[in-house]
C-alpha cells in the first residue's frame, strides 16, 4: 500500500492532508478512486497519478482539489 506516498508530500501539504497511520488506507483508497484504478494496484496508480500531476498545472490543481474535498 501507498508505495508512492513518499513522492506526494507536497501534494498532501497543498491539499491540507496530514497522512497519519490511522487513515493512511483511506487516503490511499481515495487516490485510487480519483485516478480511476483498482485498489491496491500501486504501479498502475502511480503511473496514472504521475501523468496527471506532472502533465500540467490545471490537472495537478484539479487532483489536489478533489483529494482535499474528499477529506473535508
């Protein structure tokens, strides 16, 4: 689980999410859902997530907004 979390510190900070052990799995599930991959398919999720957050500024902002809204 969450093989890519170490790469997302800036994303989590911008989304206002502190990833704690108590809800790490919930955050991971939300990310899988947002990028449209099956839960626990870490390599595919990271590949799609990387493309989404590095493609352009708007896609990155959209991802951060959606992730943030999931935890409000």
